[in-house]
């Protein structure tokens, strides 16, 4: 038997892509983006989980591939080490 796919709505956020930034609601089914709706226009009650992203940026798939763990700079050292930094990225 297959497990039911979770449907998530991220509402009220500002979506940031490689080419644009705009206010929208984002529907996710399982682990894939299923739809992008104008703010507040996603179908009510159609989602298992709703996340309020008001005042926040939504960056689908964004990972900073260039990081410096435990690297000294200007008399300080980055707060992340390899373990905490890779955990945060995941």
C-alpha cells in the first residue's frame, strides 16, 4: 500500500527564483512544487499542512554551495563546523 502524499501550502510569502521575486502562495505535493497561486487564491481546505510565510522569502531548492566552515577571518571564526553546517543545509 502506498502512503498518502502530503499536500502543503506555503502562503503569504515572497517567492524568489533565479530570475524573479514576487508575492505568491506555493503548493507542494510530496516533495515537488505542484502549483503557484496569486496571493490568497489557493483552494481552501485542499492541503494537509499550511505554512504562513508572511514577511518571509520562499526560495525553492536554494542551497548555498559555497561556504566556509571553521574558517578564521578577521579575528573571528565561523560559528558552523562541518557537522552543524551540513545539518543546516539538509
